[in-house]
C-alpha cells in the first residue's frame, strides 16, 4: 500500500483499532495451540490442568485438537471467561484478588495429579492471571492472608515478577509444587505469556517450573515496597525450611510457549506495513510507572516529527510489557495502567498535531475495569477540558478511566480469552 501523505482522525482511529485486534488475534488459542501439542498419548491417562484468563479457551482448543483422546481434568479461569467444554471441568474464580473458588480450584488441580504413574501425561495450560486464580495457601496461611497481601502488592508498584516471587512462597501449588505433586508423570506445559521476558517461572507463578527464587527474595520484595503483610505471612516468609522446588530437583521441563507478546507485536507490525506505516517495535517487556512511560513515549514521538529519528513518518511505535501504577495515600479515581499511560502521554504531547495512540490489555481488562483501554487523539485534552475536566488533576488522582469514558474514547472488547499483556501503538504523521 502506498504511503499516505497525511492521516486524518477517522483513518487513524480505524487503523489503531485494527492493529489492536490483530495483536489479540495472533494469540488466539484456537489458532496457535494445536501446533504445539506433542504426539497423542497411546497409553496411560491424560490429565489436563491449568489456570489463567485463557485457561478455558485453551482447554476447548485442546479438546478440538484431540477429539479422540480421553481427556480429563480441571482448569480455573476468571469469572466471565469460561467457554463450553465437553471433557475438561472449568471453575470460575476471582481476579486480581483470589476468592474461595480460587482456593477450591487450586486444590482441585492438586487432586487431579495425585497418584499418577510414569505412563501418564499431564498437560498444564497456563496463561496470565493464574497466580490469583490458583490460590492454595501454604501451611499456616488462610485465604484471607493471601487476599490481604495480594491487595497490598497490587497497590505497591511492585512488578509482576516481584509480586510472583512473594506469591510462590505463600502457595501450596506455585513455584513448581504442582509438577512435584504430579511426579512421576510426564508434564508438558503449554503457556500464553503475559510477563516481560516470557520467563516460565513467572507466568502464573510457575506451578510446573522449578523456582530459582528464595524466601529471602520474597522478604526483600516486601521490604522494598514497604508492604505491611498479615502476621501469618510474616511468619511464613521466615520459614526458609519449606522452600519451593529448585532447579535440578524436578524432572526435565517440557515448556512450550504457544503465544507471546512479541508474536502479537510482530503481527501488528506486519499489518502496519500494509497500511503504509513504518513500524518500530520498541520492545515487548517495557516496565515502569505508567504515566512516566507515557512521558517517555511522547519524547520519542516529538523526535520523530521534528528530526525523523529513530524512524521516519508516517511511523508507528509499538511496545508491550506491563507498566505499574503506584497508588498514594490519597483518594483515587477509576483507572488502569493502560489508560494512565495514555493520559500521561496526552499531557506530555499537549495537543501536538499528528499523533494518535491506542493502549489496552489484550485480555480485555485494564486493571479491574471491564474496559480494555482507550484511544488518544490530538484533541483529547481539548475535548476533556471542554467538558470541564482537568487532565493533570485526573492523572494525579489515577482517574484516567473516567476521563476517557466521558469523552467517549474507551475501548471495550469484553473478555478476549487470551492474554499477551499490554499492547501500545502510537501513530505519528
């Protein structure tokens, strides 16, 4: 497609939404799971276990791929993310803070893999959200303890990797404990990555993966973010004698990534080229405070417009990963990391001509809202102010969902049933 001289608002909006949808489609389990399956088992039992926002869809895709294999098992997914399955049980639970079903589901998985032999096969289906959805408290802890520490970590600004270090050491299933419970059965994990770097030990807190982190590492995260945990959690984290399974202590891992953030970004980049844009993938593992990342991206956009560096116009900056939002002690509004990124970007661009952006979580949920993300246009700030809104005050109060909702630029997809973390695209004339 020939390059456009100028993009107008309608064209840019359509293009950005198409790119977001392309990124999501690239991680659809119905399209990518079958190619990663091992040969069909010919003897022994085939047990399916799993957790995450995509777990039910992955289970359905497995059933479609192996209609003639006797499958049995259980997966746990978020409320509203279930799909019909024929042979694999689906339990719905709460995310991002676990509930009683999270606890029940985790123990159900442990029951499913108990007493297996070397001829049996366990297929573990893991995707983003599994850490909260599989909440089997370690000895001495209650579900209330895990809920309290989860809430504190979510508000602290800790990265997903740091949060999962703590979660693994408070769990009876994470950090390789599910794989240990399944031994001596063969375990194959099929995963959709939602974490920076696609580290198997971090995805869902690694229930089937040996854990290199320690109780000391978990204590360091608690101290770093000045989190005050329940007394039982503090006592548990002093118990260095009940460490998670370490590398070398479990059978060799067979861990297969069926979809990752970079796959989604590459698919979007190809679609962008077809639109006449010059895509530049900045990375699939960007972290940091959401609004600060927005300010940084604004600087890159201005450089492209003014100097043609680091790429030429019409350009598209693509990035993935998971930013954070650190809540202060004051009142907060309705927001998520993607809309906070966009509002930070908008304030920094200050109405600059020729810059549009989209940011959203590929699972369809930005934070705890049923909003995937939002669109930013050159007149976002002007339209907000015309409604009596103060963008800077709303950014400071973490009220970005409210702002984008009132100007009609929220992106609502509903549950996408996949999750390769956040998707950000900035279109620059």
